């Protein structure tokens, strides 16, 4: 689907580091692909390493130079959410 018409062209979302949850399927995956094409560094936060790896493969097909990393977390587990927050603060604070 082409989301280009929905983007506010006044917002600069190019060449940023973006952490995205829900990026392994559906709208989140579509957003991940669009953001990869725009040259952003991406961090996928998700609970399934298999789905994360699949999403990374799809993104790399669109932009082989994109920098994609991931953080494993489960939003149903408060401890996991706290670890996600710590990782964002300590490892992805740029």
C-alpha cells in the first residue's frame, strides 16, 4: 500500500533513528519498510526473533544499506517492558 499521500511533508522523518514496535506484520511492517526507504536507522522491538528476522530480510530487500537492529521484548511482561525502556535509554539514546 502507498502511504506517501498520508505523510505530512513538513515533518522530517529522514535520516533518524526510529524504534518501532509491531513492525513484524501489518501496518507496523509497512511503516518499517517506508522508513527504511527514507534512509532511517531502525530498531525493531518485538517478541519473536523469527518474525523480527523475517522483517529485517524484507527491509534489506528494499534498502540493502539500511541499519536495522532489534530489541526482544514482550509487552505483556512488565519486567520486559522495563528492560526495553532501559535499552532505549542506555543503548539507543541517540
